[in-house]
């Protein structure tokens, strides 16, 4: 069965000053929230830069954190032409 949509991924990495294992839960939340906001603010430009401006929209996202790194990935989709 063919999907009506075409899918791609977009992944952004953010380095943090302090490892997550040394942060309190509140600090971890604040760090992730700040990073997510920064990435989301530049998301439209990133989609255009890497995939063109042809009807792409975000389907879902995922956030992971390890060591000094936040990994934010987006599944983007558009209708097949």
C-alpha cells in the first residue's frame, strides 16, 4: 500500500555546557526547553535549506539527551506529487 505522503527526517544536535548527569531535574527541563525553542524557531529555515520549500510540514518530533548533547529529530511530510 502506497502512502499519500513522502517522509524525510531532520535532526539537530545541541551541545550543553554541563552533562545531564550532573544537572538537577529542573535544570535538565530548562536546558531541553531552551534548546527545543531555539530549534523550533529556526525550523522553517532548516526545512527550506535541506529539503526545499515545497509543502513540508512536521509530522512528529523526538527529543533525547545524553552526556552534553541534546538530539532533536523531526519527521516531516508532504503530499506526494
